[in-house]
C-alpha cells in the first residue's frame, strides 16, 4: 500500500473517497468534475482518497473528433493522470477507510462502472463498485453522485429495499441529454426522481445520498463548480 494512502488512512481528518472511472468525459471520468471535486474537498478541510479500478475501460474515444480508437486503456492508470499519481485500487479500500464517497460524472459511469450507456435500465454494475456502494450504505456513510453518476447508485442499490431520492437534472432548462429518458429509466430500477437545475442539488437525508446535475445540464464551469461545492458541503454535513 502506498505511503500517502497510509497517511490518509491513519489521519483523524475527514477522508472522502473519490471514485474515478478513467480520464475524459466520453470514455471515463469528466475531468473538470473530478478536479472541482478535489478542490471542494480540500476547501472544506478534508482529505480526498482517490479510488479507481485496475481494469481496462470499455473503449477509448478520441475526444477531438468523437471516434472510437483502436487501443485499450486502464482505468486506474488513466485516473492517475488527473490525480498526479495519487490513486488507489478499489480492492484496497475498506468502508472504514473513508467517511463518505463522491462519484464524479463522465461516460465512464455509464460505460465502465455500469453499461447504462448501452443497455439503459437493463444494464449491470461492476461488482466491485456495487460492493463498495452497498457496504457504505449499510454502515450509514454518505454518497454524492454527480452528473450521470446517479445511474451507478441506482444500479448499486437496485435489489435493496431502499427507494433513494435523486436528481439527474431537469427538462425545464437546456440539457445536452434527454433528461426524461434518464428519469424514466432510473425510476424503473427503484429510484425516486426529482427535477433540479444546475443551481440546485438533491439531498436524501434518510438514505444519505446527494445528487447534483453538473454537466447533465448546459452549464459553464463556474456553475458546475458551485454545484459541486454545494454537494461536497452537504456531504460534509451528513458526515458530521
């Protein structure tokens, strides 16, 4: 185990896990959302414990032209690009090691952690991701899901008796995605969905789940930064 992680693990400072699905919005984690999450965690006086999967991502997309590339990339290696090398394999993290978890958005949540991008509500979730989510929920630790990542939480808790209240945005303001389709799919797997703008977040205090629309809406980086900061502050409040 890396020395920096041992330092975080033994620290009395609040430790917030950040689960990263790769590097790049179209095939991994949304980079701006990850960076703004790490910034917000630092600003509230907590430590970020960056977490990834040491496995190949679904595919690689050329972010300049949107075309699929004939190569393979590892999610953990790609996540390390954003975190300056400070990232640990999900298999090394116990629920007791962190006080809460954030899942930034990006298509990696719907291609690598789940296959929602291809199968919608009939998709499956990576067993290691599911195990982490279920274990955290079972011991009452909060989870914040940003952007499209509510699909990860929904699939992780699909076969539980929980009805988690979440948002993935609103159809009352501009979005690059078809919000009602996501809402219908998420409701079909047991979530209670509410419409929220980029200026709002949803906090399910009973289940300790926080969701924020972020780049599911047509938003600029300042709006997304504020949205993420609200989510992280609410996560802190649920931890405390």
